[in-house]
């Protein structure tokens, strides 16, 4: 209950101030209960309706940080205006669904990350600790999954970052 109250307060603050949220949501293996609850919380707070449009004026209001889960969860988050950030988690065999849904995410709502020092991906120089420089590996995976060149993926993600955070 405390965690939900805290989330609701952050959702309200984001809408009040027009500042995007970074949300990390994972369910226990084989479950999607946390993702379903997050979608309910977003809808209840006003994400996906006129309040969000007023607050964000077409900008992405939240990012699913280190996104994982089903295509249905991703589709629901996208329908609410959200963006998607993929991390080294996408390289794990149990996260194969990422390869399916990442192709359908609108290009202007994609970001990448390392989630350093966690989620080390194959090919990283240090297999025990992730580093921000390893984001290039995630960019390369994104490019491969989307049929882009690595440069196209880098350029797209950079433009998305600048837009989202109004840099």
C-alpha cells in the first residue's frame, strides 16, 4: 500500500509539473501482476487522457526503464503515451519477447541504457560489472532488431533523449 501511494504521488507530480517519469517495473518470473498494476495506476492518474496532453503537450510522459515483459504490456504503455528503454536485460534468453516487441515500438519513443553496474550483456569487456560505455552494445542490438545501422540507432536514440528531457 505504501509503495502504491508513493507511486500515485509521483504520477500526480509528473502531471502537475510536466516532468517525465522513469519507471522500472518487473514481475516475478512467469507473472505480469506488477505490470498490470502499473498500467492501472497510470490510467487512474490520468495518463493517456487530457490531463497528460495538457502537462506534456505531445512529449513522452514516462519511460519504462529497462523494459521487459509481454508485448501486450508494452502496447498498453505505448497507448498511454509512454516510451521504452531497453537495457542489457534484452540480451537474456528469458527476455526473448523483447526481440518481438521492440520492432513495433515507434522509433521516436525508443531509448537505450546499460542499467550499470547491473545487467551485463554478452560481449561486455567485464562480465561481472556493466559500464555506461557498454550502451554501444545495446545500441547494436537495437539496430539489429530494427534493421537499422548502428549509426541510425545512435542518432535516433540521441534525438529521442534531447526531445524527452528538453535538452
